[in-house]
C-alpha cells in the first residue's frame, strides 16, 4: 500500500499545532470523546500482531429513574491474508486465524458486541463476474465452517458476534445471499440480516452473484442492547437506515467493502448522518488493502482492463446520536476500534431534538403508497 495516505487523523496531528488541534477536532468530530483505559497486555499484543487498537467512550447524562446502560462494542477492519490464487480453504482459514486473534484481544478489552466487515472471510471477488472459484466461499449460516467457528468464540468470550458472509441458502435452491449472521453470546445463531440494496456501479457487479435481500429490517434483542445491520450499499439509502430505527435499533452496524475512488468523500458522512437522523449509534466498517485477482476484468467505462478493485480505505468509525463521532481507523492497516457507550443517550437525544416525534410517517406512507403505483404523477405545480 505504498503511496496511500495512512489517515486524516495523522495529518492533523502532524501539521496542526496542539492549541488549535482540539478545536479542529471539535468541529470535525463533535464533542471530545474520552479515551478508554485498556489493558497493557492487549495493547502489547495488538502491536505484536500488527493491528491498530483504538478506543473511545460516549457518555450520557446521569438519570434518576434509569440506571446507565453501558455496553462495549467493537469493529474489526482487515486485509486479506493469502493471495487470491491460493486454495479457497487456505484463504478462508488464514482469515479465520487472523480474526480470531483480534477477537481475543477484543475480549480482553471487555467487548460485549463485535462486528466484522462485509464478506470478511474472503476476498471481495464480486468485481470479477467469475463464478468459479469465488462461489466456493459461500456456506450455510447455520452450520458452515465460519459460523461454527464464530459460535465457539461467541460462547467462549460471552460476546455477540456479527459475521457478514456469502450465504449459501441450502433450503431455497442453493442460491447465494450477502448475509450478516448474528450469533448470540450464548453461542447460538440468533438470526440473519441480508443486504437490502445491491450496487450496480463501477466494478461492483454483485447482482451477478446475489440479488436484493428478503429479510427486511430486523432488529436483534441481545443481552447487551438492540442491534441491526445495514450492509454496505444500504448506507446510501436513508429510508433503509430509518426502518432499523423504527423497529427499535439502538446500534446499527454498516459492514462494508468500498474503495477510495468511488465513495471516500461519502464515507465519513453517511453513517454519522444516520446516527443523528435516527437517534441511535452507528458503526461504519470498511476493509483495507488492494486485492489482486488472477484474471483481468473491465469496468465498462472504456478504460483498460485491470486485476484489482482499487484501494479499500478502512477508516472504520463509530458515531453517536448526538452527532459526535470517533476518529477513523487507519486507511492502510488492520484495526480494532472499541466504543464504550451508554445506550441511555439514544432516548435523551430523542427528547432533546424530537426527530421521531416530528417524523410524519403517516404523511410519507400516504405519498409513497401513491408513488409506487404505475399511473403515479409527481406533484409538480406549474405556472399557468
């Protein structure tokens, strides 16, 4: 990843004097978040295993009628480990080993819920439009090798694990789906959430492999809070975020795989906007690195054929319902970001801003019911 900028945060630290830096961070990130005190042994292991480890705390006002609802949440961003020419099992097992090591550190840091990046146990091969060998990564969400491993880790560490994978739906004709598996801290599969919106832009040829999900907007009641998963391209659709909030989500994860040339200017905005608009916490997670494939492919843009998707820029972060957010992780390194949050902040922000109270769902429901009809006419008023 030579030549890639490590992070905006590093640039700020290197070139803005300390007196001004705090004010710049306030403007960019909202209120200053406290840093967590993590075990030195975890910091040492992260350094030894060469991944970034960052942590922040989102606080809420103390209430007299409710106790604080503190939860520690983690997100992992990572590169692939083996080249895309290696056998499928070799690639998958190398990633499983890498992620297991990072989850171990998350457990030492007291993480209760952790989310991995989109299709974390494979290269993001959907740019190639080739079915073989990439479809071989697909597996059952109930008893596939990846879910079996994550179930063991979830139970071992008393941790809810969100594991986004390429699903093979064996009960419905072996079709594929882009699916996040939610595994309870008991070690059992709590459920799944499929990707609602499928991109058809640039090299994102995902509808060659799977279509739009059919699970809607499920929210999962865990021991640690109500969570939901808005996979990747769904972050570009505000109603998608909204429905998770309507269904009661307190934390919404956005596991993604997106490249700098396409989406980076949008990245820091969308999950944060969703947190504000829906009065919940969000977490944007993006993979890292440049993945090269054996055969060239084109982007249907007249440019030469190529073997890579572009640079996946990481920059994973958390945002709070009050508009505050953490700095992002590195654009070039594997990383684990941890946020300690008081879920009471969700209701406190609803009380302050009244976004849900003033939402006018009845009005939008009526107008959208008309908008989807074949004979719909837009309400445009013209001068006579």
